[in-house]
């Protein structure tokens, strides 16, 4: 058995959640916040059998697409602000960060 931790951007969360239900995967959703852009994310905890891991990873990949987004840089806290340039920059957001963990035991009460 494997535990999949998938951190996805909130924009992809509902689409992935619906796809998981259709494919008969059970998941727990947790609200989370990204550190770099301080934007909303959703972390999915998904338990599955070893033989369905590839199917699950493909499902996540199909429903969590990366995209370009303009963001205003965060001003420096303390320190020298002379080199700070407050121009928006384009960054890649979205997609998914996925961890696949082995599970020694699973109990449901």
C-alpha cells in the first residue's frame, strides 16, 4: 500500500477532486499555503494499492497543469531595500508536487 501526498494549486483542486471520485480513489483534502508565493494550495492525502499508483499519478498529471502567472515581488523585510525592484515577474505556478510513501500498516476505525 502507498500513501500519496499531492500538493496542488487551489485552481486545480476541484478538477482533481472530481477526477479522483470518478476513478474511485478516496482522498482527504487539507488547505495549505505555499511559502514562495504565499498562495493557496490544497494537499491531498490518498491511500491506494501498489498496483494503482501509476494510474493515480497519471490522473494527477492530467488534472494539475502548470501555467504562467505575473506576480508582484515581495518587498524585503529589513535589510537593504536599495536593490529592491518592485516590477512584476512572470513565474510558473500550478502543476503538482507529489510524494509517494510506503505504508507499513493501515487501520480504519
